[in-house]
């Protein structure tokens, strides 16, 4: 299925009629982005009241503020989605963007036991996918494959750490997986994410990479978790496996961060407890006929989402424009796509669909990073555009 075919399929949550959904679209007539509300199949520009998504997220009750905001109807959501894939885009009409803007884009790593073991395997393989199968068996034999019940930072975790050190099996990934401190890193710069039905980038030098389907929390500057969406933390396993110090090169590339389709704000119908019970599904469809499916259950996370947020934003580390936080994934594909023992890696043209009943569907096509749309509209351009439109004095 192509991006164009996906553009005719709903990306909304199953209970969209009750959901407080906000997004961002590009308005060619304004030369810049607009914050929008999704209402009964229509897209309503509310940027006269909230110039940025950051402003809306900073309100005391974003769901209520979104529902109360008046605005200009730009057309149907179906028309907007149909105009988003770049091949069929009419540049004179609006198209969908990633829903976040000025917020820092952060991610938590090694938050699930199974993905923690895969990071250890990457480290030991030094990025060599041919060595991964044998090392996977060795690491599982030493550590086991069921660490989900082990509380990070606990006395039991400390005892396991000492045993593994004595056996020469300790790893920096185990440190952040079961130690007291979570791994929180910068995934991308503000406004660098791509949205639903856009191309996502994989660096062409990578021969071992994978999608990472995740829930993304929306966090206000005072630490309140105000909503959630979906994300793909595209990962270059061979690059990170060579050295953890190459994390930036493995994670932050052109179009390598996908977020969307919309922010869903918390209200009486959707809360952090719903996030905690969410299962995120993944489907990869290749042009070669390859299909891979998997899932990631937030219920199996080793660190509670609220704890991850507290480790990201606190008295020692502030984000005045708030942040979006990827929660990590338990999905680490190991099935062979090509030669036996070489596991999964992306091919150009793969369609990646990440979905959850309460958050909708995030769909992207995989392309080399230098063939994706180049990111050129940053914070400076946004400020100039908002000033020209007379919107800078509005919002929170």
C-alpha cells in the first residue's frame, strides 16, 4: 500500500468524535504553518487564538481551550490528507505537518527489557549485523529474557548488576535499563519532525536499521503531561552499535523523527492511565512484498511514564517551551528479511504504519535521508512568519 492509498484511509482514533485532537498544517496562502482543531471531519485553523502548538499546550486545560477556540475552516480532513503525500501534493492547498512545533523533542531509551537486550547485542556486535544472532544467544543465556518485573534502581537490580559485572557481562545499556537513572536524549531539534503521510529518512550509509513504534507524551513547561500522540524513533542499529557516543548520528538525521498524526489532549475520556494500557501496533510493507507486524505494550514498560517525565523535566532541567517525550519501545525486529542471520533492515519504499486505537495511525514511507524533503523552516522562519501575519501577540 502506497502513501497515496493510505491518504484515503482514516488516520483518526476509533473514538475520534469524543477526542480533543489538535494538529498543524502548512498554509501556502500564509507562507507558514497553522495550529488546527479536527472537528467532525473538518480542519479548523485556530492560530488567531493559538499562534503555536506550544501556546495551546501551555494553557491550564488544553482540551477545553481547543474545544472553545474559534477559527477558520480550511476544508475537510480527507482533502488535507489526500494533499499531504509529496507526489500528489498541490502546493497551493494545505497539507498536514507534524503536530508539535517549539517543544524540545526528547526520547527515553532502553525502557523495555527486550529492547534493552537488543541494545546490549548491538553493543557487543559493534554494529555488525552478521554477528548479532550468535551474540543474542550468548546474552540471553547470561542475562535471561524476562527482566520486565525487575524494578530499575531497586536493591534486586543492584544485586543483578554486581553478578553481571563479575561475569564480564555488564553493559552501559543495562546501566540505564535497570539502574536508577533513565536514558533521556535529544531525538531531534524543535520543528524537525515529519508528520503523517510524509517520508521518513534512513541514512543511506546504514545497513542495519529499524522503526521504533512509540507513544509520545506531550509535556508542558511546568511538568504537566497534557496529552499524547504516536512516534517513530527511526534508529540506525549499526551506527549506535559501533559506539554509544554515535547516538546523535544514529538518531538525528533529516526526516528521521516522525510524530503524529495529531496530539490528543487529556480529558474525561482519555488520560495517562489510558496511555499506560495502550498497545502500539506496527506494520511494515515493502515494495518487495515483505510484510512485518509487531506490537509494543506500554503495560510492559520498566519505568512508569510519569517517572520518565520527572527525570526529563525537573528543578535541574527546564524546558520553557515544554517537550514531547518518546517513551521507548519493546519492539526490536530480529526476523530475517534477507540472508539467514542478518535480521531486519529497512529498504527504500517501505510503508511503516504505527497505530493505537486511542491515538490513530501514523503512516510514513522510508526514503534515504538525502531524498526526503529537506528541513528548512525552523524557529527563526516561524517567528518571522508569525510576525508578518500579526500573530505574535496572540497565544499563551
